[in-house]
C-alpha cells in the first residue's frame, strides 16, 4: 500500500513539474514572439513605439501587483514612483549624459530607496487609510516636480537621443531595451514569489496576525515589499521618460497614472504573473482604439473595472487561465484515481 501511495505521489510530482515546464515554455514563446514583432513585415516604427508603451505599463503594473496582489496593501500613489524614476534618469541624462541603461538602473534604485522610506512611514496604515496615504504621496511628488526649479515644472526637460553602450538607438532599439527590462522584472518577480520572501508577503496578505505569530517580521517584509514595488515602477518611469525624450510636470504630476496602474493590476489579475500583461495591454490599447472618444475611454475602463470586481475578482487573466487549470486538475485527479485503483 505504501509503495502504491508513493508511486502516485511521485507521478503527481512529475506531472506538476511538467506543468511548470509548460508554463516556462509558454512564457519563453511569448517573449520570442514579442521580440520578433518589430522585425515582421509591415511593422512600422510607430508600432514599435506603441508596443514599448505597453511594455512600460506592464512593468509599472508588475510593481503595483507586488504590493496589492502579493502583500495585500492598496496603493493609489505609484504614479509618484513613476515620476521619481523618470526624473532621476532625466536629470542624469541632461547633466551627466549617462547611458540609457544606467539611467534605468538609477531610476529604479532611487524609487526603491524612497519606497522603503515610505513603507516605514505607512507601517501602521492599511486598507482605505493606506490608499489615501499613497494618494497623498502622489500629490506631494506632483507638487515637488511642478515647483522645485531643477525639475523645470511644466516647461519640462528635453533629453538627448537614447544611447546604449555609446550607440544611438531608435524606436526598435528602445523596444528591445524595454522588452529586456520586462523579461528581467518578470524573472525577478517569479523568483521572488516562489521564495521565502514571497511566501512571507502572501502570509501578511492573508493574515498579518497569523503571519507574525509564525515568525514573519511585519516591519521588515512590509517595507521590503514597498521598496521592491517602487523600484520596479521606477524602472517603468525611467523608460517612460526616454520613450519621448521629454519629461514635464504636466505629464508626471498627473494623478491618473496611479489610477491607471491600479486598474491595470486589478483588471488583469493582481495575484497572477500574467495579470499585469493583460492589464497593461488593456490600459494602453483602449484609449488607442477609442482615440476619437477619449472621454468614453475613461468611462469604458471604469465599467470594465466594476465588471471585473463583480464577475471575476481574480482578474481577466484568472478567467483565461480557468480552462487550463481545470484540465490540469482533471489530469491530477485521474492520476490519483489510477493510483487508488492499483
């Protein structure tokens, strides 16, 4: 009997490992297709630029998902971290002529450091109070970039052409850099979620008291989640500054960035790896297709958000994943029944 149970358990473990390999293969295929996109016949430069914008929103939504989906903290202020990343890279490019890659890393690091400090400030807040606090942070950042002279307010800062390793890159080159950043952030989040740190985040999300009683350091992991979340959004901000080589308070003091990132995360699926991908495409492409009906685009996004919250709390990615999850559950159940029959 023990041998039969062990055989069934080994078979289930092997099947789960195969499912994991399928997931990795699907993600690799998706990134390969995305990398090939700008080189396909009929694809023009502006299409690569639009695709870069989608990638930027996906990265920003990934940052929000760390905080909202995996740690359970509501944020409406990640537009502030986007601005921090953008202005850090922009100022370094303007005054020191740094490489695009250095600007992206610096933007992520600066946003991460400020995110860590903000996590300490908001340590005792949760729920609606956390949302209001982060919203206040976004307004604060908008006020700073609009009034402190070095940020040049609404007049803005024009940036030099983008360069990587001393070579000037165009729309396609920038898209490749953006996609590379997305690949790295996706790999990082996957490793994070499946690590002890990720499990600590999710334990705090499910029950802070239970997590603390199990030895999870609430102070450490909440501030760490803020820092990681902010750093990833800061990377998106640096890319957003360089996609048009221009930053201004008129753009980065806009509170709607924060709202869009939260909507992208919730609509896509805040606790699923593919959620930010679905949400990022949704947020960017709805205004694109409804260009002549800009006001209706805002209404449509709101309607979809309400519909998702009511009908699919796990997000659109969760709905799309259901058939695959059901098929895998049937395979595992059939394997278990076969083991019982033996």
